[in-house]
């Protein structure tokens, strides 16, 4: 009997090892060199300025991923259900403005009052004040836009938007979070920044080679675009005249890293007041993830584990504002992560609205002069 138990145990262990080593996974991890984690120091020294947020109740909705004040003076936010909500800036008179049938992650308004949306499922959309939805772009160069993420509209109507991953579409992999994890674990750097010309209705690649291309924001003179590269903890400054620029292929005068080796994963970028640009660090760094940067096989093994064992960092609230020259102007943190996955800040004359992937309300702080 004891011998049979040992044999059975050995077979179980052999099957477990075979599963962890051989079971197919959707990623083909690429080795890379993660910089040494800087921790929370200097301009990012630990503080509690993001604690004790005021909250706007969103009812059954959650995840105010992106927030903007529309030309009608109303506050708009996109939430996890796929709805875009519209309300007064104080949270009253809430209504569903539209549901695209996909998942809008970022949006901006054009001069005609249309809401231009980056829909992670459907591509680049335009939604009229009358709520008519039009697809502006779902392909570039004949290839699908798999993960439209963030968008900004220039004064001349040109639309700049990110395609976070050319490999993992949220519609195919269980949602935006799951697809983002796969892309960041793989590190194949297929993220792109795209440009849509409303006059010609053509879409082109501005820059590529980004490890999960995320938030975008224009400089004040609209000659440069700030781009969050979530998978490599950095923020770029890229010339808007660039064409199909591979940022991973050595140095180029049209692209420079404004922030490198951030203490967390940068997400949305938003123009604030007085020359500021706001960024959110959606999660802090995870030492285990950084240690596996040069071990592609080990990263594959992690995806064969139950999802509860994936190396997803703990919640930590963190947003910061910076100048166009790369100086940190404000830094707000909450180590408890009570308001989870902070993605950026929408700044008005009297409030700072804090964006979040999964919060069950819309957090805000009184803006200090």
C-alpha cells in the first residue's frame, strides 16, 4: 500500500511539473532588463495626500476610468459596465449618456461637441451630442486596432490615440485587465500611437515599439505628445510629426523619455491647469515581476498558476502632476489603496477628480489654489 501511495504521489508530481512546464499559454515572453526599483523617495516620497477622498456615489456602477468636463458643462465618465455616464459636476442628475456595446477607456471632445472615444473593443469612435455612434477607425495599414486605449483631440481636429497592444485584444482574452496583464508579462512591445485625420479619414502610425501604450496628452503648443508606456514604467515625449517611429530601436531626436523608472505603472495622462500634466500610477512596482524580467520561461509558468497567484501588485493610490520639462509639481498618495487603481486626475478650478479602474464611486478632492 505504501509503495502504491509513493507511486501515485510521484505521478501527481510529474503531472504537475509537466503542466507547469508544458501547458500552452498565449504569451511568448521576451527577455528585458528592468531597472532597479527606486522605491518611494525624492519627489515621490510617501505621503497621505490622496487619503480621505470625497465620494460621488455612482450607484451600481464602478470604475470611473476616465473623467472629463464636456462643452455642455456636464461631467462625463466611462465605467466598467461599458456605460458613459453624464452628470452635474457635483454628481447630481446622473444619467447614462450612451453605451457603445464595447468598453470605452478614454475620450475627448472635438470642436463640434462630439465625444471622441477610444473603445477597447470597437476602436476609435465618435459619439454625437444626439448620441449617434460612428466608427472612425478600427484598422490601420490593413491591420486591426486591437486595444484602443486613450485619446486626445488637437485644436485642428487631429486625433491622437493609443493602441495598447497589437497582440492581445480585450474582446478575445476576457476583458481589458486580462489583456493588459498578458501584454505586460509578454513584453513584446507591440503598443502603438496612432493618428486619425478627420479631413481624409485616414489613420497612420505615429510611433510603435511600446510596452503597453497607454495615456496620451498634447503639449501646450501641440508639437509634442506625452505617452505613458505602462509596461516599462516610463513616460515619453514624442514629436507629433513622427511617422512610424520605432521608439525601441535606439535613440531618435523625435522621441525622448521624460520619466524613466517610475515607482509604479503609469496609466492615463491628462492636461491640468497652469501648465500641468497629470498621471496616475495604477499599481506599484512588484519586485517579483522585475526579477523575472530576464526569465521569459518563468513568466510563462506564472500564467499556468491560478489567477489568485498571479504576481499582481497590491493596491496603492498614487497620482502626480508634472511640467512639460519633466519636473514633478504635485504628488498625492494613499498607501492603503482604499481608492483602488488610480489612473489620473481631471483638474477643474475647484476640484481634482481622481480616475480609477475599479472604485465603486468617483473620488474627488478640493483643489487648493
